[in-house]
C-alpha cells in the first residue's frame, strides 16, 4: 500500500515537470504512471536525434508519437527499494469472523499491563559460538518495543492476552504499572 502511494506521488512530481517544457516543441505533454511503464522499455534504435538535443523532452511525448520517460529506467529499481517486508498477520475465524491471536507473538513477546511489550534482542540465539561474552550479555537483555510495534502487536492479539495477570513470583510485577507519570 505504501509502495503504491509512493509510485503515485512520483508520477505526480513528473507531471509537474511538464509545465517547464516550452510550447515550441509542439508535443502534448503526457506522463504515464510508473506502474504502467515498469514493463515498457525503449530500445536504443527508437531514440531519435531530436530527443538527444532536447533534454526536457525525455519527460514528455515527442512529435513522432513515442513517449520517453526517466521512469523506464527507475521503475524496476523502485519496486525493490519501496517494498519493505513486514509481518502484520491478523487472522480471523471462519465461523464468526472474530480476530484470532497470532501464536508466535505470544511466544516471543511479553505484554505488560500498561501496554508496553518486552522482547529479547534480535540474534541472541544465532552464531553464539563466534560472539564474545560481552556481546552475548547485551543480547540476553530484554528491551521495550516502540510505539508502532506495540500497536501492531496489540492488533495481533485478542483481549484475552491484554487482561491483567497475576503470577506467583513474577519478576515483572513492579513494571506492570507506570509510576513515572506526572500530572
């Protein structure tokens, strides 16, 4: 979704460059959206001498009817850059359509009653044999998730996991309530 919005924004920016091209070139200025140009490539034989002399014409269509665009070269690269891998699995039940808890969230994270989520540092189990003891000690620490991660994890769990829990000898008992708020 974010990639599509970025592509739409980029085509809007290119469309605004068409006003910079003088009307002497007699070509109507059209810039097609990037997602349509990603599979359309121009070979070297199609480029005329006129388009080499006029640098702004690469953004608009020429009098011969061929449309040249910077986005022909940029569009395949943008797809790799703009695509960011995210795990936001929110599953729903088939019978009633209610949200279901994603089980790996419950296994990997701990939710405090104040809404904060705790997690281990990434990579604390990987290639342990080549890590120094200081680094392993840092990786064993528990850290808080940030605001966006906490909101995402709340969406991935049901209200059952958000209720207050009372465990015997809970080491996190003093952290469940925030006491540093000054009103």
